[in-house]
């Protein structure tokens, strides 16, 4: 008897693999169209057109790779052209192209798309034998490659919704500043902003509600297995909720939305973790894959300074997927109690491990609020601000309740935040301005520059500078900050001409005149802002 065999995926469904991939492609196309419309609206026609062209380039490159592979492996086939057409369609690299492109921001260079598409198709798929034989999700591997090899920050003409200094997306800012453990990273963004995609990220990752709706439809249609995304997002949600409650976040629910909605969690769950080739075939295996991937995602986010963790966690679980199905062998309906215990035991262990990691990463203390300021933010403020008068008078930091301007300071520096210094009765006695600035540090006064942050405390009673502290940055704050503080503490800015009456000198330190002048300009800007706000 002759047996007919074929490659994975082995799906128990009346739908053919082609039908499944077409429906999956339609869902991906909906996400892509949302990205195109958003690009046109928020960034203009140039980037709107680019969001289309990037997809065209990826589709063309992946199709070309499949065609070349067919030619090289079927040189003597008389039906070569027909074979090429069949392979281009049934290798499903066009699905890989769509997913990979949606994993990249709209300002990605075309050559980056080309390199990533070639790597995804050739190295992550064809080298293993083509569709059904690859062990890694090809699009995830392509995204990891370009993320490690290329600068994908936004160009200067893209500013709205991005970090103005680095050109990073909201997700990128959170990654680089290790703020996955801090709810203050969401300043300026609401739950709906995150769920509806009202921020810049990769083209496909920001539309959380739309992606989840599409995931539900695809599950009902039998296109994807609902268990992997449900256990993945569910584990992330429960874990982040417990972290928020145990560490004392002011709004634990917002922290849940933060982890589920921000970045590629939803997109990865619906369109990458459900890949029928690289995920287990059993319901039990799909539950475990979702749980383990959630564990890895949360650990990468909380305990490292790397990327947000989604594609990395997917790549790792791809390696162990074949082993998960073999943990409990037998008929699908057998050993249900044991399977349930293993699944929920893994979920409980995952949640406990991540919560403990979050606790120890945060130094074993609650991240509650002090006078309305997040604990981490408060500790950093205290650590970089050594105002003697605060301890002497039992003063505290509090949220500033005045009119906080959204525009940059005049002349130099950028306002980062404003705080009040209050007495024991809660009365405001001073205002602290956190101002970032840039100045020359070259001993000859040439064009090399350094960035630093100054905390400038100004009295609301005597119109005097009470204290200055140089925070993080390239400038040697410890050595020169005290000199600045000595010369400007007590300076009456309201009754003097700052420029002509006061000059910060090197105070015995040679070669820092230009640096001192730069610091003076930043302090002057803080004083001007203080006057403009009527404090």
C-alpha cells in the first residue's frame, strides 16, 4: 500500500493550507491598511506612500528568493515555470513578507527591508527545507536580525509622538530606559491611546484592539488555535496585574494595559505565536507555548535592558515546541487531569517567577507614591538633588500643580518636568525645574558637546535660587556641580540682570569656562521660565 505524506502543518480542519493562509493574509492586510491610513494621517503622504512601498519591496524580494530557489533545485524540470509559480504561492513567503514588514516602523530603510526579507526567506526557511520544515518563525528571525544590525530610529523629520532627542518610539523609549517596571513611563498616554494605537511603533504592533478582534475572528474560523494567544496574553495580564498590586502601583489596571497593549504582544500572539509550522499541534502544547512565551517576554522586559521581548520569546519557544507535544503522549482526550495540572502549574510558576524577578529587580521594595510622585522617580530626584535646606526645614518634593508648559524653553535647554518643594503643612516654598541642556566641554571651546540635566530650585517667597544640582549626563557633576551651587545659591534673579551681574567661574578648575557658561545659560532659562509662570 502506498502512503501519501506531506510536510507540516498537520491541521485537523476541513480547510486546506492555502485557504488558511489566504484568510490569515486578509487579516494581516487589514492591519496593514490601518497602518497605511495612520501613516498618511500622522506623517503625511510621503510616509503613507512608503508604508505601501515597503510592503511591495518585501513581497517582491521574498517571491524572488522562492523563484531562485526553485530554479536552482529544478533545473531540468520541463515544467519549470509552472513549478516556480506553484512554489511562490505555496511556500507562503508572502505571509512572511507581510508579517516581517508589519514588524518594522514606517521609516525603515528599503535596504533593511531587503536584507530582512532575504534572511527570513532564505536562512530561516529555505535552508531548513522550505515551508513546513523550518523550526523558527521566519518573520521573527528577520526582525531580530535587523533589530540587532541596523539603526531603526526615526529620522529628524519625524517628531510627533516620538522622543524628540533620540527619535525612538514609545516602546523604544521604554526599552532603553528600563521603564517596563515603572508606570510613570506612560506619562501623557491613556489606556485608549495604547489600545487604539495612538502612538508610534512598528507598523503592525500598535492596533491592539483591532488585532485582538481579528484574532477572535480567526479563531472562530478555525484559522488559528486560540489557546496559544489566550494563554500568552492572559499570563502577561495576570502577571502584570500582580506586579502592579504587590509593588504598589497607583493604577495597576493601567499597568496591565501597558504590558498587553504596548509593543508587539498582541501582534505576536495572534500572527506569530500561532504559526502552525513552528508551534505544537496539541491543545496542551499550545497552552504551554503561550505560558512559557509570556514568562520569557516578561523576564526580558523587566530584567534586561534589551528589546521588549516578544520576538525573542517566540524564537525561543519555537526551539522547544517539538518537545512540548511529547510531554504527555496518547490520545487527545486522555490524561486530562494531568495535562490541566501541568498547564496551570506552569502558569502559576511563571507568574510567581516573574513577580519575584520584578520585586528583586526593584531592590525588594514597593514602587508606591510619595506626595503623588512615583517611588522610583522620587528616589532619583532625591539622589541627584542635595539641597541642604530641604533636610534642615523638613521639606518634601511634591507634584507641581501650576501651569506646566509643553513647549521647549527659550534659548537653550528642554524642560523635562517641574516639582514643588513643600513644607510640613503642604505649602509650596519653592519650585524645582528639571532642565536638559547641551554645552561645549572642549577645553579650547570647540564644537564637542555634552548633555546633562540640571535641577534648579527657585524660592517662591524670596525670588532667589535656592540650589542647583547637576544630574545625569556626560558632565562631571560631582566635581563642578558644587562650585555652581556655591556661586548661584542665593542669587536674586528677580532684581538683577542675570547675564551681566553673574558669571559662573571655573573656581580654581581650569579649562571649563565654556562648560560653566553653558550651565549658566540653562539656569538662566529656568529663571526665565519661573518668571513666565508667575511663580
